[in-house]
């Protein structure tokens, strides 16, 4: 009877540890940030505006135009998501991003645009302590 009780306690402990580990990994972009199916957007690292613009190495005229385009994008995005507690859906985001990038691409060289595509979404990652729509 004592062995059964010990085995049962051990089994419950293993189950609890496994459940907690699985729960803590939910939504953390398993697979290196790749979209593993479903409607989960890829994860982006938060980047500061200073780092973003420094990485693009822009002249002041192009930087000013890019700042206007990105500010307009942010306002449009905030209007679309006003009052929503959910992250934006792909159906909402894709046309907004395409319109934004169509305006940006002619302003940049091919290498600048490549860097832009890799980093721009990092500007719009919410702070960890900020809820969407808050």
C-alpha cells in the first residue's frame, strides 16, 4: 500500500510539472518565431525608434518621409483596433502592411528595404506590461 501511495504521488508530481511547463510555453512562438499553422502572427523583437532608424542609415529627407508613413500606419492601426482586447487578425493587418510597404519601398535602396522588412514590425510590438487595446 505504501508503494502504491508513493507511485501515485510521483505520478501526480510528474503530471503537474509537465502541465506547468506546457502552460508556460503557450503562445511563446515555438519554432523560432515561425508561424506553425493557425492564425498566430510571427513574433518580433521590440526595437526602439533610434535603433530602427540607425540600422537603415537614412538621410534626413528620407527619414522624415518614412516617419510620416509609419506614424500614419500607427494611427490607422490604432483606429482599427480601438477597444479591442484581441491582437489584430491577419485579415486586418495584411492590407495595412501592404499599403504601408508600398509607400516605403520606393524611398529605400534594396538593402535598406531588406533591413526595413526585417525590423519594422519591432516598432509596433507592445510593451510587456501593456495589454492590447489598453
